C-alpha cells in the first residue's frame, strides 16, 4: 500500500514537471520564414461568424477569409495557399500560443490587455457589442433594458467583457459557441444574446433573421485585427503591409468596376447595404 | 472557488440518484414480472448506449421545445444520473445474480415476503459483491460532471474555461483543474475502499 502510494506520487510529480517544463514561451520570430519555406500559411479563423468567417458547405468564406486570400497572394504568390483551422473565441489564443496556427484572423478585438500578450497587425475590421433578441420580444430596445435579464454570452468575447462592465445586474449565461447561444435565446432560456454587432448583423441577414432581430446600437466600437504571437512582429508587419496596400489600391467590385479600394470591395461583396459600417 | 462546490454538490446528488436508479432498476431487471424486466432493460440499453453529452444537451435545449425549462444544474445532473444509473443497474444486476439462490430459498422458507427478501437478504449481499464496480461508476460520475461545462459556467471546468478564455493562460489553470479532480477522486475512492473493507467483515 505505502509503496504503491509512493510510486503513484512519483508518477504524478513527473507528469507535473514535464507539463510545466514543456511550457516554453513560444519562439515566435520566424513564422514568416516558416510560412515562406512551407509555401502555405496555417491560419486560425472563425467558422460560425458570418459575414467575417463562416462555412459555405465545406468551404471557408467571408470578409476575413477574402482578406487572407490577399495576404496569401502577396506573401506566397498563391491566394489559395492557406490551411484554415476553425477556432472559437474561447480557444483561439491557445491555438496561437501552442503554435497550432501561424496567426489568427478570427475577429480578435484589439484591447490593451491583449496587447500585453500578443501582437496585432493593422485592423481589418471594427465592431462594437450588439444585442440580439427574439423577433417577438417587445421589451428590450436598448442596453439599459438588459438590467436583471438573462443574457447569453460566449466566453472570451468582447460581448462578455462589455456586459460584465456595463450591466452588472444582468444574469450571464456563458455558452461555448454561437449555435448554443442562439438555441438558448430561441428556447426562452435567455432573453438576449450579446456579441459583436458585426456577427449579429451577419446572422440577422441569414436565415436566423426570421427568428431574431438586432436592437440598440454598436456599443463601444473597437478595431479587430490579425493576431500574431508575442514578439512575432515580422508576421504581423507583413500582414499590415498587405492591408495598407488593400486600402489604397483600387480593385474590381462584383460588377467589375474599379471604383473601390480592395478592402472596400471585399466589404461591399459581403455587406452591400452598408459596407463602411464595420470597416476599420 | 464556487465552481468546486457545485462540482461536489452535483456529484453528491448524482451519487444518491445513481444508487436509487441502480437499486430500483436492478430489482426490476431481476423481478418475475416481464413488464418490469422489459422496462428496466429498455432504460438500461437506451441510456447506456448513448453518450452523456447528448443527454445533457437534450435536457437543457431540446426539452424547451415541449415547454419544460430545467435549470442548467438540474438538466446536467439528471442527464448524468440517467447515464451512470443505467450502468449501475447492470452492475447491481450482476451482483444480485451472484447471490446464491439458496439464500433466497432460505429466506422464503422463513416466511419473508418477496420485498423483505430483496431488502434484507439479497440486496445487502449484492451490494457488497458489486461495490468495487459500483465505485468505479461513481468515480466516473464525478469526472463526467465536467461535461456540464457544455451548458454554462456552473461547475469548476466551465468556470476554468471561462477564466482561460479571458486571461489567456491555460497550462496553470488546466493543471489546477486536474489537481482538483485528482484530490476529489482520491477522497471518494478512499471512502469507497473503507466501505468495502467494512462490508468485508460480514464475510461472503
């Protein structure tokens, strides 16, 4: 018995040591070189986030995906040299820091707290928090109406942070992904879903629009950008260069006229009614 | 950490529920009534052969469709009780069948009613025989409470996930989380070992 415990303890200790030992800070200065020698970039993207990153059948599509095609074309000479890795808000930084992806293009809002632990490229979008409710709901019109209500948020999202700060009396229900959050609102488990207004507008424009509506404003709009590992400025600088170029050079829009910058043409393709609303 | 307390509370309620489901189900499974046997067999096969996560989602989301709105803790606990309970039924059934038939015949000769036979003669012996396997089932119940993190931040895994998503530091928190379960399971298995030794005094 006693010997067994000692063996077990030793094994536990060895496990703990190797786990801590393996946790080296990400060596992050050569991602750009890695991408170029590999001929492909591996990017963490959203797959449940229209119109920024979502799935059309088995294909990743959306505004951020189109921006990535520009980046791949510029850095690797092939717009399709991308491997998309789907991430959600709750796990995206783990994917980045454990080097499962080269960088993130996953609607990451730029905040001071995050600047301490990751690098950001120039913003490619901006979004505030928004409120989505059932179409039949007549009680909630604006942020103050959420007081005392049950509000569903996704962990690690700016919506969660905004609710905690601006509306502490609301009851938060934290669910892992968009799909569960929408089920919770449609089933009456929560009164509202608070998340990036850009996503909510995107969802409203799809089939979900018959069930849900967006109310209120874009609360505390903030830029979002591609995200690289701490110290990996070369990677993010390269992305910034592509973005700066995309904001200057004209590109053909869907009808072939070269009247817009490349970035605006992308936004116009996905949000024709109001392309500027979420542009950086 | 309130999450830790919730994990323990769900586990304790769950243990009570699993034992109840297990005992009633095993009694039905070994009874003379074909209806009771059929019901218990159907229940066992249905819940044992499906992943508990499916039932957690079912009780939390799908029941809303028929107007039943269970709180997340209740939905999660029920799902786990049904799943681990189905396994407990099988474990206890094996225990009951391992009790020599002479025991029941002797009890019957003494004039005990079928219910008294089951309660005072068969079940105590079956319980002692089944305890090691039953203990494993209860330990797996404790660990499976982490699945409830899928429907919100109630118990400790859900809360840890939320903190990780905000603070971006995963290794330390996952290790702490692992240590928490390790300590809890160690305590639970110690209690089970103690109970086993106590019951062994009565011989077999």
